[in-house]
């Protein structure tokens, strides 16, 4: 990725390249309409992690404190990336779903719009 520096002659190296994460990659996750979490959460995960493990083992540690989390019907969740909507397959890995280093995924939980509809 090119850098547009404000000072001529600037040269730097990227410290957040995938090669610096010891076999892991960064994944940004965002739960739409839940303003208790105002920004995507960035986590290091192995690209081989099955999507089902992301749902069952990783997301509860991130979003489990929200009162709506226990009410999620994972069969109705709508998933998307910058490329558009997708339907994950639990046994396939993040890499097999095309989720790369520093990618953002968003999930929407129909019917669960946060506390009193406020997120």
C-alpha cells in the first residue's frame, strides 16, 4: 500500500504486516446497531480458525457482556464484508471464506437492535 507522506523523502516500514503476527492475522469485527461497542474490535486470529469457532469461542469473549448477545439466533445473523453479504459455513476457515489480514466483518442481528432500540 503506498504511503502519501506530507514531508518529502519520508520512508517508513509497515509494522502491522501479516508477517509480524506469528501466523495470525488481524480481523476487525463489528456488531451493527449495538453502540455499546462503538468501533470494530480488532483481534489476532489464525487464518485456519473455523468460522464456527469464531462464533462459539471468540465472539462471546468480545460481546458476551451485552444483554442481547445471549438472545442471538445465529441462524438468522446477516454477515458482510466490504465485498458485500456472505453466508458463512461453520466448518470452513476464515481464510476459506476469503477473510484476509486486517479485513473487517460485520454482523447484524435482526430483531435485536440494542437496548430499547438504541443500540
